[in-house]
């Protein structure tokens, strides 16, 4: 079962879709390596937050991923 990637806010525009699946990755770096360079660069920006299966990760967390996990990429929130 592949990993499900969810892109929120402006990241959806960069990805070209609200979500997609990636197979064969067991780390965040593996996921990013499987994506096109422009999208991977946008997701590596320091202000992008990650949530794995609904749990927001702290800045330095590097979780081991399992088949079927959902990874959400959250851009910075701007208010108005």
C-alpha cells in the first residue's frame, strides 16, 4: 500500500493536485526524492510543517514511515 501525500494551501498549486500517492519510500527524504524537483524544493522550505497520520511533527522529527501512512504538508498560515 503506497503512502498518501496531502498538499494544503499554495502547495496544492505547486503539486498540481490536492493529493497523490508514492510507493516504496520509508522516510520523508525518500518521499521527497520520488517527487519532481520543483515540488520537492517547495516541500523542503523550512517553514513547511508535516503531519503524519494527523500528528503534527516537531521541527527535527524524522519518523519511519509505514505503508498506508498519510503525510500532510502544511504551508505557513497567514492571517488577515
